[in-house]
C-alpha cells in the first residue's frame, strides 16, 4: 500500500476532469510539490505508433518495453489476457513523490472532488452515492449542495482544500 498521499478527480465524460487535473498539477508544482498522476482510460489506448521500433518490439511479443531518452522514459506493459491491474498496484509502481492525483477510478475508495459541467450533467451527480467525494467543482450554481462547492476555475482554492484534507506540507526553501 502506498504511503504517498492520493486524491482523485472524478466525474462523467466531458465534465472537466482532465483540465482540472492538469491545472491542479501546475498549482501544486508551483507550490513546490512533486506530483504524479494516474489517468484511468475505459477504452483501448496506445501511446506508441505503428512502425516505431518499440511498437515492433511489442508486436513481436515483448511483455514490457521501456522506451528511454535523455528527456523522459516510458514503460509499456502488455496485459495480453491479464486483467487490468488494481489501482493500488499501479500506485506502487510510481516513483516517490509528494502527491498522486488520480483522474477517473469512480469506484475506488480514495478521497475525491467531483467535476460537473452543465453540458455533462444528464447522468446525475456521483456524490449522492459515493461518500469519498468530499467536494464539487462546477461551472454552475448548486444552491442545495451540502458538500463544499468550488468553481471549476478556482484551482488555488481546490488545491488548498486538498492540502488541508491530506495534511500536505509545502517544502521549505
């Protein structure tokens, strides 16, 4: 089990999750924290392109391919017939950091903020059935909401809320 503090952003498709996570990463980084992220994808995806050497390695049957350069590295693991790994297993593979922000993983029991946009609200709020949702980030008024409500653009306030909830300490310079 990871000892790194974890906080999630959840919501329905097109609710603003990705923009919110990216903005929070920038805010926490500006505050001096080292942040990692985990993004859950419900669809097949590929970070590699047909014709590249690494793609050819995987196509030939490699279970894992590490792609390394002077600027970054990536490790691709082919699941083949394996099940998707549990979130905790993914968290354990991340390098040490101050905070892990998670996008998606609606049913996992970590603390979360639910992102809601007017145009993506046809499926209803998630917070009513998830006690791990501690606040709402939205682009419209929610006068009857009992949880703390932030505007989707109020990144500093949400970052402070997350810092307080997790007891994060900013690095001293």
